[in-house]
C-alpha cells in the first residue's frame, strides 16, 4: 500500500469520528431546543477523551489524519460513542470520495495556517 493510500485511510477514519461527533452535537442541540431530555451524547473531543481514556491530543491528531490509531484506541472510541463496529463501519463506508477530498483540503489548509502562525511567532522573537 502506498503512502498516499495510507494517508487517505487515516483521513477517512478522522472524518468518520468528526461526523459522529457532529451528529451527536446536532442531535443534542435539537433535543435541547425541543425540551427533550435525551441521552448524554458525546459532542466534544474533550469529553470523548475523558470517557474513552484516549488523550485529547491523540484524538485531535486522529481526526486531523496525522496518526494511525491502534485497534484498541479505535475500540475505545467506538465503545465510548456507544456504537457497534458495524454502525461505525456504515458511517465510514458512506463517506464519499468528494467528501474525503474536501476534508483533505481543509486539513491541508489548517496545517499550512498553523505552520504560518508558528513562523510569524518565531520571527517576532
């Protein structure tokens, strides 16, 4: 498998987790507007980190496609989101190539912006 393919797999896993957190947030917000008390949905990296035992920095790096996660990390995240592997797989499999390419662009631009900010800060010192 080529590096480019590996990178797309990491991004796909990251996008899948991001989509699940976004869905939880949307569901929570809709329930709150309607006055419905629903399940305690995980809608942030911090809460996911706390409940899964996976460091927040690792979750952020996974979501941004920077690192490969281990099977135990994936299992902890899926269990914490109260999903089965099949449910997670459905979200993963339904990510369209166009969505993945757009996410890749966003992550690339985000990295460039971060590097640019770090360089500006270094020049100021």
